[in-house]
């Protein structure tokens, strides 16, 4: 299997700087072999790339991109937790994906696939994770998506 | 204690086939002795048995049945993770229960009890779990309930 | 570092009795070195100190106090899980903070900081946790906030 760092390069992606928490918590905590990554918003270059609910404010396709960006940010945090070496990730264990949703929106899985597919592209079988995707009435800073992650590492 | 498989039979229940994920994730991931089961919807024989929020579209009683169905599906996934032998389940650790809710609905615990009581019926003390039950503005495919689970296994 | 029990006293706080679950689950489950604490509501002396969404029914400041109360209740549960000795807490690992929110409310992190800051006040670095804070359309009993916790213990 190609290494995660190489896969990122192949996909034309570079990890951003790990986002700083918005408040009184930390980007990740390690407990045994599990790393718990805090909920990530779709920041890119300091700005949210999608705000407001799906579909009235944001299309499914834009929301997919936002969930993918959340995962990039989560991976930046995870990389910091393993001293920059994503080869030390043994499994992406679980994603929690919250999608800001109008009350009639029911395609949260499509939105969350932006996150899930990127993880499989980067990590292969090690990126295949359990997931809960749900709608949320409103998310921090008006973000369209928030993604939290648990990973197993060496 | 009676074995889980026997208790299921006593209750007149059979585990369904483990539902396939709706998208780019897997039904469960094991990390050490913990199995993380993806969020399950109230599918029965291929159809959702409850859609829309409580109480405007679905009664509390129907929603309780739906949360119970989610747990049956979660147990089918968990059984697959332990080669069909639910005796290897040492503890149901945590349930996350999301209930599609009208803004004024506040009886999420009653709905979630459909899930929780079934686990205790099947596993006895080993089925007594920590739980978070919350309202959601909208869930995948319009489902009334989504349940995710963490279990400790041999 | 000052001991958690001393810090609680310094802050003029005493742990309440651990709240009883509203239903068919337990206050916490231990799995290995992790303790999973069930979602806690802002009960104080048997009554919810904040009900309804932010900001139409409850101000941000009141909601912050409510999230702090949820954490006090979670710590009471956690203390029970370690035989009353909070010195055995090695790390607060993760908080899930659900904030009952009007659709336009986006300051969930401010609300959740009431919970997060208290943990750091009490535990210092051991209180610095990963976090997901999201909006919820409605919470059990109409509570304004629900907080669940994972801690690592001896």
C-alpha cells in the first residue's frame, strides 16, 4: 500500500496547519492507542468554505467539499499527534459527522461521504471507519459541517 | 445468566442480516477490545419502519419501536464482528441515540429506552450502558432514530 | 499540581450527588482505563437550571452556567466510578456538548466553554480534552445543554 503522505501528494493535497481550537480545549487527546480529534470545521486558509444549512444555503456538492476539508483539518491534527508521521496511523476508527440541515434534508450520508472517501483514498483499508452522520440545527460559527474523529495509532 | 442468543429466542427475535452501510464506511471497526458500530437506522426487511420527527410525524411509541429496531441492526453488526458469537460481548459500553425531533419535543429518553431496554433484556447486566440521547433536526433518509454503539468484547 | 478535590474546594464547589439516569441505562461504564459518562443535564438540587434554546429562551451566559453544571454532574458520576478519588483521573479525554439552539445560533463554543474551563480549573493539564460542540433542535426534558464525557483513569 502506498504511504499516506505519498497518497496525499498524489491527490495534489497538502495538510494545512492544524487548526487551533476555538476555545478552552485541545486539538486532540491520546488515550492508550486511541487519538480523539476534536470536532473540526471546514476552515481553509483561515476562512470557512461553507456556512449555513443544506440545501437552503449550501448545495450537497458544496457540503461534500466542506466535509472533505474538515477531514483534512482533522488529519493535520492527527499528524501532530504522531509527530508528523501518518504511517503510524493503524486505523481510522470512527467519524462523527454533523451536517447543518434544513428540517427536510435527509442526504447527510452523501455529505459525509466527502469525508469518508478522502480517508479511504489516503489510507486504503486503514481508512475504512465506523461512522455516525446526523443533521444538526446549527453548528459553531455557522459552519455547514463538523467532523470529529477517533484513530488508532502505534 | 442466560446466553444472549437464548434470550433473543425467548423474546421471539432473530437478528436480521447486518445492514450494509449507505456509503463509504464500514459497519464496525474493532480497536483493541472495543467495537465501534456505525450509526444504525430503523430498517426492517429493507424498509425504514419510521420516518420523520416525533411527535408530528411519528408517535413516541412508534419511535420507541424504531429505536429498538436500530439496536437489533446494531447487534447484527456486532455479531458479525465477533464471528456470530454474542457470548463474546463483555459489555455494551455506550449508546448514542439521535431522535428526529420537533423543536418542542423533549421526551428523547423515552424513545431511547426502546433501545436500552432491549439491550438489558438480551444481555442482563452486561447490557447496561452509558448513553447520550439527543434531538436531531433531520436524520439520514428521513429516519426517525439513529443509534450508534460501542461494545467491549473478548 | 493541586489535587482536584482541593481545587473544587478552592472554587467554592462541592460535587452534587451523582444524578440518577432518567431511564434504562447507567451513569457510567468503565472499559479498560476509559470511563464513559452518560449525557448529563444541568440539574441542580433536582431542578434544571436552564431550559429551552439559546438565545430565544436562554442567554449565552445562562447557557454557559448550565454547561458548567452539566460538568459538575458528570464529575459526580466520574467520582463514583473511581471510588470517590478524583486523583485517580489521569486525563479528561473527550467532551460531547449538545446545545439546544435556535437555527441562527452559532456560538455553541462559548456555551461549551463553561464546561471546558471548569475542567481545566479543576484538573489543570489533565483537564484539557478533545471536544465536539454542536447545536441540537431539542434536548431531553427541554434542557438547554447536555454534556457527555470520556475520562482515562488509573
